[in-house]
C-alpha cells in the first residue's frame, strides 16, 4: 500500500492547465478548436453560451495559450476569456487576461467573477440579444 498514490496526491500532482480545463467543463464550458481563430500557440479552447430563456445573450470564450519562451511568467497569461456584447449600434468586446488560476478555488472564483461582470455590462448596455 506504500506504493499507491492517494487521490489527493494525484490531484495535487495534476498540472494546473489540466485541472483548470476540467473545471471549465464542470462549469458548463464546451471544447472547440481555437487554432483557426488564434493560431498554433492556442493549444485548447472552450465556450459557454449564456441564454435568457431560449435567446442567446452572449457567448464567453476561453483560449489556452502555450507562451513558454514568448513572455515572462507565461502561466499568468496562459488562459484568456473573451466575450462580444451587442450594444445595438455595434459589438463591444471584453477580454480578461493575466489572472491567477493556480488553485481550484481561484479558478472557480475568477471564472464566476468574469461571468458576473460580463452579465452586469450586458445589462448596462440594454440587455440586447446576440446577434441582433
């Protein structure tokens, strides 16, 4: 029994990106191919539709980047969130970069924080569905 890994040890040994992406899926995000949009540096991508009854309010996208040897502290810029909101006279885009996702608690808190702020902005812009 001394050679067996406990679930907690396996979980803590999981790379941050693996646990982050698992949390995204647990929170309702779906995987898609982001490379055609973001290039080869994007190793994974996810999206989540936010609806008001049946109508689409907006979609939040998360892109995962391999920035080793590109920027200092690549783990700080590894995950970005984007959303486009209908403002009636055009589309406004919001992006979240340089966030701390090193622990499961921070992952969930920061994703939920971004989702709530996006919804606040969406309401402030008149709550228009996407696309108009």
